[in-house]
């Protein structure tokens, strides 16, 4: 495992979730590939150019850790099982017409394929892309992977698959998820985060989407912990979990669902850190309170850290330095034995040495207002405001704490 230290080049640890907006040229190439108008080699050529550009731009922000923007993936959820979001190159055990992963606030939905037969295996692993990207990078790289709880939705909710039980499927799924994480570390990732956007949605109870009302959140936590149990505490320090209200075509799937429906359960996952999209939340105080109350001191041998999202991926405006700083850090010097991070009244709830920044620029969807240049500018803003030598550092007290 890597000895990467998230505090090495920034006083407050900062980390991207992993995805970046997809360039228009690459979007067009995916559409042409699905239509049979270009070859897979031509699509891969466009993917390669987009990855190089994403890495160069990310490194130019000064970020201590970067990703390749997930430009080679069909989507954050379907990369192991399909070449494109339209389903080209679908894994042989799957077929069309599965459950909707999400129905978004604007009414559009994203439908998953469904499991038709066993055995279940991945077509691709995240490391397949990472290996190609690492030669372009001069900074440590992280890798995002999909959670087993998301892919568990491939199994029909009510009807069993003939000759392949849910238990058999989930056992294979856990094996594949473990392999996905291990391969990423073996390829050279210094951190791996597990995308768990379905967690918040699992408490929505949307009658249009039956699985969201089936009480699956405890089972989702169990599945994720079955994967975590395959790793030692030393390994899990560098394995995180990401949550957000979802984002697709400028719409979200669960922003109206209280985060507090999720966080007490999510913090039962034995991960080393949590990446929590937070900037777009209307009422942040209850979220901070839950983080302080439910983030455990001991998660089966590790002390988890919470990374608080300071970028709203659904808004194309670049945040100002003061906006990022003020929402994250203000020292409460009235406490002698412990230092706390706060925004407004956050000081009552969250310890500073357990809180960091997460840069979530945008998901690589096809129709998104946030373009790559804007996303990169926002990451640079978050990175600069995490550094201990930014302007107004004495007002924030960063130098004294971290130098």
C-alpha cells in the first residue's frame, strides 16, 4: 500500500471525487460509436486525448492528488459492465430492461441492465483505465470504483434469476468489488473511493422506482462492509466512500431527501474516509451535527475522516476564495484542548482533525452546463484555499496549526 500523506502539500487534506466533465468532442465520439459510425479504436483515440487533457489541467491546479476524469468510462456506475452508457458492449450475463437506478427531479431516469443468468463477472476493472493514465501523470493518482450496493440493483427486485440465486450473485459481486479495489492499488492508485450515491436515494421511497421504498439501506451497508472486511485497517485508511444527491443533465435525484436519513447508517461502513457533497445543501447545520455525532472514532481499526464538499457541481459559477474558506474553516479559540472546524455554528459538532476538503467538480454526463475549464478552475480554488500559505492565513490560523 502507498504511504501517501493527504496533508503533504496542503494544510487541510483535499481530494477530488474523480470525475470531470466530458469534452464535447468525446461526447460526440461516444454517440457516433453507439450509432456504428466510428470504430472502437477511433473512440479510444478520443478517450486518450480527453484523459491527457484532464490530467494536465488537474495538475495545473496544484492539487496534491488527481484522477483521469473517468473519460474512458461509460459512466461511474456501469464501467464494469458496458462500454458506453447506451449499453454497447454489455456483459454477457446481462440484458436490457432492468431497474431504474434513479428518476431525477426533472423527470428523466437512468435505467440499469438486468441480470439474466450467472455467473456474474466484470467486463472491465477501474485499473484497466488507470494503468493507461499513470504514464501521463506527475502527481499521485486516485481511483474511484462503484459500490457493490449499486450493482446489487442488477438483480431483479422481486423475480429470482433461474439457476442463480441472489446469494450466489452477491457472493460473486463482493469478490469482483474486492478485485476492483485491489487491482486499482496494484496498478498504482494511492487512494480508492467507493461511489455510494445510491445510499441517499435508498431512503426516498419513490413509488415510480420500487427499490427506493424497499428498505434496502441496511442491506447496502452490509454489502459494502463485506467488501471492507476483505481489507486490513492499514489498507482501509486509503479506501473511502463518496455520497452525494446525484447529478445528471443538471438535475439531481435525492437533494430533497434529508442527509440525516443516510449519514447515521453510512458511517457504519468501515471505511477510512468519507467524501460528502455538501455545498448544495440548503440547511447544513443538521448535516454537520450528524457528522460530529455519528462519525466513529473506531471503524474496525481505523479512525475515519470526513471530507466536506465545497463545490456545487450543478452551478457553473466559480466559487470565490471567501466563499470556500468561510464555508469550511473558522477557528474557535475558546476551546483550549481541542480545535474545531466550523461554518456558522459548526464548531459545536465537528473536530478539525477529522474534517477535510473534497473537490467534486462535476460528473461526466453528456448534457452538463459545467464545462471542463470551469471545473478545473473550481478545483484550483478549493486547493488554494486548503493550503496553509494562502492569503489571510493568519485570520484562519492555518500556519500555526499545520506548520
